[in-house]
């Protein structure tokens, strides 16, 4: 099928995905909004889908002629519509699955390929990643089978094709085919012009990403028609891309070396001793990992987050540094979508680790970070930062170490866990209560454990009677309920009484990804010394000093942050002690047990008051509608009556 290689779309999706990539998990459907009565070329009886495919290849120039095109080179222009970003792309393809894609959007470049043995990618900072996760392996096998035209075999044990009916696409009556396969859950809808049989539109739901592509401007190249214009919409964020092919050559001689990844990564960092830097102090508060970094002689706090696909700086910090901010792209946050831009960050240093300038994402993150944490944070160090090293985080001792991959050799007492990278995030096997078992995305930027909505829906976890809560991510509010399970199991380790968030709505962000059970965050990881080995695609867990520690949890049902008037209650969970005591959203806490909130060290110390043992009485003085109200709050185990 003669189109721009789907691999180019993958790196485009990776570009605009903020938190490990944008996900869409609705079942693919025909365009019901464009549904029309049957066209003149269909009498209402089901058609043979393989006849339609045979007519398609005949329309292209004949199947045998198509098969003679064993390689191709394509060059053209690409625009991220409405984002102020445009550039060029190049693409090389060689039978059966050799490929290479290059994208240059001026502010950044990305390259990916397949050397016939494995798929590889260079991120926008030049770091090499070998793709060996199950999703990629299955996609490669499907590509090879498609290159051998296995999809045209009605008896295929891999591909299943069925005729769905007639619909419209690009103002044309089209025959619609649904293509599924036995290797994964990918679903494709293809719309063929009922008059010419040319492919007009394709909807691909692949590896959690959904793309809508409209094909036009077919031109003949050595006896075969190719589409020279493709308009792509990435759903559900509705980011549009416009692709114009300007040069296309077929049966070009290509040496196999063209498809090989670079021999070495781009080393844009250095250690003072050439090998590592150990035991850098960090802060572990609010169930986040904070680290200091120096830029242009000034030190600031950053959050460490392997769930962030790109390193992020706040819009205010970008302005302070005078960065040239470009583009306006829709990306994916944890619970929803978020508008992002790109900029180049000056060199930064962390202790004895020095970085060259980096391409970063610019987002307005300061307001909710400051409100929730009362900590001045200028950015988030994400995957593109962490993937350069092996990183060791000792949660209990609040220390972090970075090791050059060429000099790291683990000989400790912990357990090495295979954790292939999928969408730049480690994926591990784990279980809840020995009942719910599957793949979890490890995310040190996540405060705790959280199921993904599709999995929670599938396992009927939405029916559990949990405690309502609101969380926050780059995409905004995330409404969930909390439920205390018996145990969380990973490798040979068990964490008792885990509290896991169950999302109440699907949303449009990472938590809507149906490929995984959920996100594995810091309320589990804080029990361990954690190693993140990106080059080896493994994680290592060692029981830390807090392995057996029972961490106190909230016994109030209150959500507090720094509001405009002071420490404000932004959420009161129904039926919890806070609700029963009469506290309300918008109340501003003035005193706790007679002590001014200004005398507390921060929001964490105030939250710790509400984590005291059940039965503890807490006297709050709050300002409501300009009046001071004294309220007695009796703390309780929020989950005692739910189990």
C-alpha cells in the first residue's frame, strides 16, 4: 500500500506526546457524522473485501507491477498545522522491512529506522534507543507479512478483513474495510473510492495511538500510483499534520549500512571523573523526587520524572532565561491534553555532571506545582535526561547517583527486572492481591499507584466503593477514587496495604491507555533503592531502609494547597471526617490546634497533621465568607468501612 511509511508517523507522535505519548483507546468506528445512504456503486449486499483489495492494486497499476517496486526514497515537506512548526522529511524503504526516517522541524530533528534485525530511534537530543518491546516486535512482524502481501490471502491465519459498508471520506463514496490481526489488537479502517478504488482515507488504531490519514494527489511513478499529499489527524488531541511529497524515486540502490543506527550515542554530557557522580542530595517530599540543577550560575529545584517524555521548563522560567520559544503543539498529559512549545535550554549542571544545551518542552506548570507543593520548581527532568545513564535513587536516604552506562556493573543484593521501554517508559510485570496481574508502567513522577481506566473498567474495579479524590498532572485534574488492596507484588517483593487510585473517567491522556494495568509510582518505590538502567532496559530493586516501614496515610479526606488567601481546602471527599466535620471547599485554614499555619514548615508538615492516628482530634480555625469558624475534626481510617 503506497503511502508514507507509518514509522514517520510514530516519531511525529513521539514528538507531540508529553507524558510517555498521547493515547487513544476508543474502538475504531466509521465516520458516523458522514454516514450517507448507499452510493450508486453498491446495491446493499455485502461485498467481498478481497475483491476490493484486488481492485485497489489494479487501480494502482497492477499487483505484479507494484511488487516490482522493491525500494523507495521519498522527500517532502511537513507542517504541524496551527503550531507554527514546519520542516522537511526524508524516508528510505527497502523490501522487506528495512527503513529509515528523518524529520527536521528546524527547532529539532529526529531519526529512526529498522536495520532488518531491530527497530531503533534517535530522540531529539541524539540519544539512541533500541526498540525491543513486545509491541514493536509484533509491529515488525506485521510489516514483514504485509510486505509479502499476506493480507491479500483470504485463508490467512494472521489478517482478518471484513466489509463494513459504504461511508463518505473526502466527499467521496467509499467502500469501508476493517483489518484486524491475530498478533495484537491493532485495528485499521480503510476507505476505498467506490469509483476508482483508490485509497482515500485510513484510520489506524495501533499501539494505543490513533491516526486519521486522508490521501490525495495520486501521481504515477514508474507505472504505480502514489499519494503525494496526506493530511493526518492524531486523535483525540486533534493535532493535524500536512505532508507533501516533493520527490519520490523507486528501485533505488541502497546499501544495508544506510539503515544501521549510529555506532555511538551523542555524548552531550560529561562527568568530572569521566565515569559517575554519586550520592547527590535530593528531597523526597509530597511523594516526588526533587533535585537541584544549575543554569547560568543559578540553582533551582526540578522534579525528576521518567514519565515525562521530554524535559520540561515552566513558561515563567523560559521567559526569565530569555529562551526563544517556538511552536504550539497539543501533547498528552497524565489525565488529559496540554499545550506545549519547544525551546533550547542553556547548559546545565548537577553537582559534577555537566550538560550541553538541550531541546526542552515549555509548559505552564508553575501555578499548580507551587499551589500543591509550596516548592519553587522551574522544570521537570524527564526521559531524555534520564535515558543517558544508569540512575540510582535511594529514597530513604534521599540520595541519587548517575553512572555512565559503559562503566556500570551491578553486583548488589537486589533483583534485576526485565523492563523493556515502551513509549520511552519502563514496563514491568506486577500483581495486585495475586488476582490482577499484568504490565505496569514504572513512573517516578507518579505519586502513587493508579489503575488505567480501560483496565479498571474491564475488571469491574469501577464498582468498588472507594474514597473520592482529585489528582493533578500536566493535563489538569484527574478525578479518581482510592481503594486499599491487600498487597502489591513485584518480583519477589511485596508491599502490603497499597492504596490504588481508580480513575472515574476515561479522559484523553496516558491513564486512558488500555495496554497497561496502570502506573507504578513512588508510594511503592519509596520502599526500595531503585536503579533505572535505560541502556540495559532493566530496573533493579533493592530493599531500602524503609522497606518494611508503614507510611502513614491521610485520615481526613481533605485536599489542601496554597490558595490566593492562604492554605486553602480545594477538595473535601464525601463521607470522610472532613465532610462530617462540616469543612467546605474554599475554606482557608488559619490555625491548626491553635498554631498559625505560617509557623508550619510547609504544606507537607500540615498534611502530616492529618496523617496522625485515627481518633486524633484536630481543631481547625478556618476563614469562610470573611468569618472565622472553629471546627473539630476527628481523624478516621478512611478505608475501614470499605473493606
